[in-house]
């Protein structure tokens, strides 16, 4: 069996594969197993994310994220590693022509709230490199289409001689394809087959339930 570690870019996966779908209640371990051959033994799956900052139109989003991360914490292979979000008001160019006449637009610019995830990419890249240095696995699986990971993927593969598999959650091809040992776009039909149970026992007397908004 091949010792396999998984590095799961939660933010990239969400926006690439499940946003706007009923498949947000994903079991990341099952998803990866469904995409790998049977000779892989998943030793660990590190799930990188950040506590989201909510928009006024969806104030319950943070609660849903907390429930989901609590569900992931019941999976023995999963380690959740969190960064943080910054939330700032800033001016950006207007995209729609019609909005150039809006009361809030000024000289082709409009004031918006901008959310940015911080530290998760650095955490993921550092973790991959450290695990390769420590020889913690034979195969490194990256679930992301983010080309910021070209550097660590290249180093883990070429400098440490490890097999690197990239599972891309986006519809568009990622340039990570040119640097990985193996590359696969995640098929959309696999998402429905890789869901957590709707209800999950938690502790002695508690149950974690899939958020109603995700049905």
C-alpha cells in the first residue's frame, strides 16, 4: 500500500466544485478514495480553510461552516488547519455599464466589501514541504486548482522524489497539470457519491445534522 497524504484546499474546492450545488456536505476522505486506486492508504487528510466573514444577506453562513467543520472533525483521518479572513471596504472598478450611473459609483469606481482568505495557502504549502522533508508519505494528493501551489508541487516531486497527484475542482484546466505526476479534473458526478451522512453521531448524546440550506 502507498502511504498517501491529502492536502485539501477548502476555499478553492468550495468555489470550484460545490458552490451553488446541493453537494456542499462533502466527505473529503471519501471523495479522494473515490478518485484513487485501491492501493492508496490515506494516512492523513489536512483540510485548510478559514472562519468566514459573513455578508449581510447571508448571516447564517458562518454557522453552517461551523457545523460542517464539526462534522469533518469526526473523521479520524482529518486534521483541520485554519487561517483567517480579512474583511475590508475598498473601491473597485465598476463591472456593469449600467452601474456607472448608480448613486454609489464615482469616476467608474464603486465601494465594496472585499473578503480575502489569509494564511491558508501558506499553511498548505508549508505542510506539504515539511511532510516531504520528514518522509511522512509516498504520495501527496493536492485537492486544488490554485497555481500558487506550482512551487511546492514541483519541489515535492523533483527534490524529494515523491509522487504528486493533483485533483482539480474547477471546470477549467489548471496549470498544475504540467507539474504534477498525475492530474485529474474532479468529475461532477462523483460529488453526489461522496457525501457525509445527513446525521452524524457526535460525542455521547449529540448529533450533527446537515444544514437545511444545503439540501
